[in-house]
């Protein structure tokens, strides 16, 4: 399922979903956590991205593993070569991206559930839970975006430098 689509490897196609949705989840989570006036507009966007982001990272990871296995079976990768070390580093970054995105997705869902938009004239409430979730959101969004950038950078360098 995650190997190819009409003869084209699926991994380069699915990676772009993670490259778009993971940083978007990070941005929307930050806006929702730190800017109370944005919550009424971003509430359902946060909910959707909290599901789509981790799913896109999961599909990118699974398709990458399938792509690597396919290349090994076809004899296009020397198991003792330097290239395998780069692929292993790329896989590590992909795993970290997946973990960080799942954490961010869970935090996004917790924000969506526990930190509600305020009503028309109601002042923003800063209770302990919303403060904790806001701090965790900042950290989780930073980590997820960092790893999606590192993963994409290591993968693109392998492709574009011919390594």
C-alpha cells in the first residue's frame, strides 16, 4: 500500500503532506494557545489539523520504510555503503518527527477540549490548565517543526546531491 502509485514511489508524494500539515498544526496550535481572541476562528481548524498532522507524518514514515525496503530488494542500495548511514539518520529524524507530531496532535486535542473560546464580552480566563497547555504547546510545536525540517533537509540532500 505504501510502496508505489502507478509506478511512482509513494514516499516523495506523501512527504509533502507532512511538510505542509505538521508546521501548519504547529502554527495553529501556537495561535490558539497564545492568542485567546483567535480561538473562536481556529477551534475546528485546530481539531482537524490535530488529526491530519499525525496521520500525514505516519503515512510519510510508513511509505519511507516501504521505499527503502523496495530499493534494498531491487539491489539498488549497498547495505555496507555510506548511503545506508544517511538513510538511517533520515529514518531517525522521521521517527522523531512522528513522535513529536503525535504529541503535538494530542496537545492540540487537549487544547481544543479544555481551552474554549470566550464569549462576546467575557474576559479571557487564564487558569492553571490553559497555562500549562500553552507552555506544552510552545515546546511541542517547536520540536515538531524542528524535526520535520531536519527530516526534510536530510532527505532532500540525499536526493539532490546524489548521495
